[in-house]
C-alpha cells in the first residue's frame, strides 16, 4: 500500500477515490472518520488519506489525480443542454438528470 493523496476535505478525497476505483485502481481510505478526533489527536493522525493497494498503480493514480487538479481541465467543465429533452444541466453531470441521455 502506498499513499497518493491526503486532504482535510473528505469529499475531495472521496471523489478522488471514486475516480481511481472507476479506473480499476484498488484503493483504501484511511482516517475516513478521523476528523471526529480532531483537537484530541494531532492533525497528522486524523487527516483523510487515500492509498492505492497495489504499488504498481501508483504512477497511474498520481497521474489521474494531477489531471483532476489541473486548472485547465477544471475550466473545461461547462454547463450543457440535454440533446434529447433540452433541459439545462450542470457541468459535472455526464448524463441528463431528467431523461438519462448521455452528454454529447
């Protein structure tokens, strides 16, 4: 096991875990509930951490995380309109929330 990312924002760590798992990289989330001990324990002991189980996946995992953090990629996320039902969609959606049509 090798650590690839840590952040106090558990939602961000969970998002990165989801992306890695979707790319067939087995992961482990350490200190998922550690923030409840913040103040009682040193912060380095409670910060949520994302680990990959297979060290051979380390380079690919860090590459995917860097791609997610790239400001240029974040700017590419733009709202869109469903090609089927014409309902406006938020940038993060890959499918229409109303009719399930895929983003073109």
